[in-house]
C-alpha cells in the first residue's frame, strides 16, 4: 500500500494543494472511517443517510481525501455545490476575512454590504435585461418556498403547477412540489394544498416533440386547474433528481409563452443547474427562456449555505415589508463566499470549462453506449451529464444495474451519484476544477464497473 501524501488530523492540507490522484490505501471504508460510521449510527438519526462510506478530511481540485489517506475522484461535487472547486483559494480567503469581522447581525436588523452586493450580482447575471430584485435565503428548498409565496402574493391566486419527475426540496411545500415518493415524501404527509402536477418533456420515454409535450401539459393545466386560478408554474430547466431530463426543443419556450399570455408567474428552479454547471451561467439561457423568477443555491457560494430568489422587480416587490426573510438568510460569511465564487465563475473561464468537461463526458459515455445497449440514453449539458441504464430488450429502467455500477465505482475510489424517478440514472457532476486526467480515470473506473456488472 502507498503512503498517504496528505497529513490527516489537525493539519490537513486541502483545496488545490491536494495531489490530484486516485489513491487507495485501504479498502473503502478504511478502519478510521469505519469508526466514524459507527459513531454516526449511534448518534445521528437514521433518516440521514450517506452515499460514500468514508470520513472526509480534505477536498480540492477533483478529489476528496478520507481519514485513512484514500484519495477518491469526485464526480459529484457534493451534489453540484463545489463547482468552483472545494476550498477554492478565493472563497477561503473571503470567508476568513468575513468571519474575522462579524459572523451575524441578521440582515433584517442591521444590513451589511455583502448581502446587497450578492443581490446586485444576481440581478446582473440572471437571464433578462428587465429590472430585477433579489432576496437571500439558506437553502434551495427555502428559495423555492419563497418563490411560491412571492408568486401567490403577486397574482392573488393560489394554485401552483409542478411537473412529473420534479425535485424541489424536502420541506412540506417543496415535498408537495417534488414528484418522487421514496425517499423524499413517503410517510411525511399531508402535504401543502393547491399543488398540481403536469407531464413534462422526457424525449427518451415519451417520444414527443417539444411542441407536442407542451400542448399536452398546457391542455391538462387548462382543463384541470384553469389559468385564472394559477399563480405559478415551476420547473427545473434540466430536471436534476428526476434523472437529468433535458426537455425537447421548444417545450420550455411554449410553456413560458403560455404563462405570459395568462398572467402566470414562470419560476425556473436553477438550484442544481445554476452557476456555470451546464456550460451557460444559467440553464435557462440554453433554451432561450427568461424566467419571471429564478431560484438558486448549491453552486452559488462555493460550499457555504446560501440561496436566492431573483426576479422581475414588480413581482419581487409585491410582498409586504417583513414578508420575506429569516434569521440567517444571507449570512455575511456566506455572502462573502458567494462574491468570491461569482468572481471565479466570471473570471476563471469556468463556463467554458464546463462545456469542455461535458464534451469529454459525452464522448466517453456515448462510446460506451454504442457497444452496450444497457445504456439507454446519454443526456445533459456541460458538466451535468447522465447515463440512463435500461433492460437492453424492453428499455425498462434497470435500477439494480445502476446501483451495482455506482457501488463498484465507489469501492474503487470514484464518487458517483445515482438519481432518477426509477433509480436508474448515474449523474456526473464533477467540479469544474477537475483536471482532465482525473476525469478520464474516473470514467475508466465507471466503465470497468459496468463491464463487470
């Protein structure tokens, strides 16, 4: 076994200083990781599960290092959070400076400049050249809840439409918006009322054009809900947990046009797709749409908890004073991290890097698909690519194969995440700081795991 090149314990080196290599010193989990997992089982609620059985002690570039000295290739980015790279130097410096000044005042009590600066940046960067305003929160689910609140207040209507395969969060309202029962909703009801579901565009499974899928969804909305009762339509431009489903061309523009014609607020949930992840700053740009409201989180602050709702000023201002906010929303340390992360997205070529990573992912996965009919579909944009695994004859979802490939890859030191309503999709979300050699090595391991499955 090789000797760990990263000190573990009180003097762990992280960020870009980490050797960019896959290194297995022990089996996964190693003995020290196993000790933590035993403590976790005794101390942490069993509903808080984990995917990779390690104790992480450092991360940066394209790797996560555990307490036993193993270095794993990270193809998950903490679910699309560490897009700028874990422990990015600019984010680290900004956090250190901010935390030395003050850790909290509550923006609703004593405002501070960094919150305003983040709002200004979001108003500038999000799609559309109309007047915008923003409000900051802590998590993607919180942002979605507040977007719905704002839309209801603006329209005076109560109904909200979400789509098949949607994921919007784990709070009560966002569970209602989320489509998948297990593990997100089962046993947690009753859920918030006046939430309805429409069919999305899923080209691999429905075979419809974008126009056909939009007409089907709009017909259902008009017949079962009625435009006059509808406050908002909310959708992920590329659905995340539902399976990285990319809608057919024309689907989203048709839905947006219908919303505009009927006074319905169109909310783009870009919690997972935002901030360069798809090869555009926001995925809405890929489809030529301008949302009325856009929710962001995950990649916004380089790993610090922050989220936002940004939208048309007249819609955002519909809410009375005190109607939006929260004790920790727009925490000053998180805001400092966000400003540093946004600077990296804009000035370190990360939008282009996402496209390069996406091209490499697609090329490798499509080559595998050409010789292995168990890969039913390869889809996505930028550094947000997925492979859907199926029965090669019936095209039925194959969740067992998907789980086996992911488990085998993790055992060999490559972090991969599964997703999909049917549990049959592996999603690839590498940090945009990942070097090419690690990306290819990670895909080698996944390919070997598939061949052996």
